[in-house]
C-alpha cells in the first residue's frame, strides 16, 4: 500500500510543480500522455521542449510503476521511483529558469 501512496504522492508533487506557473492556456491535469498532449496544445508548447520531454518520460515511468505495483516491490521498482524523483527535480529546475527569464523579460518591457 505504501508503494501506491508514494506513487500517487509523486504524481501530485509533479503536478503541483508544473502548475505553480500561470500557463496561458490551462494547467496540467494529470500525467497521462493524453493530458500532456492537451497541455502542450493548450499552452502552445513545442513538443520537443525539455519540460514536455521530461513530462513524457515521467508519465511512462509512472505507468510502468502502476503495473509493477501489483507485484512484489523489486530493485527495478525502487530504481524507477528514484528516477522519477530526479526527473521531478529536473522539471522544477527548468521551470524555475524559464519562469525567471520570463519575469526579467516582462520587467524589461515595462520599463
């Protein structure tokens, strides 16, 4: 049960991180591939940008973990859970950099 809770908690953390940004179109509603595609289209993001690439990676890993959670927890499961944490940190760093750059640019336009 704790593996399920950890996986769901990981998904929530990633969604909160992504949705801290005020997106033009709409927030990211889930980490399914369909939701990511909708998010990309609604916010006019390039499909090959780093955030989209990382969201797709984490979606695939979470899907794998969801299927593995029915089995005994293995080292592979633990390794994937660690990779998800690393990807989450990468997403956060990219968003911080991009959001900071956007703030500086909008400040320059105002002056």
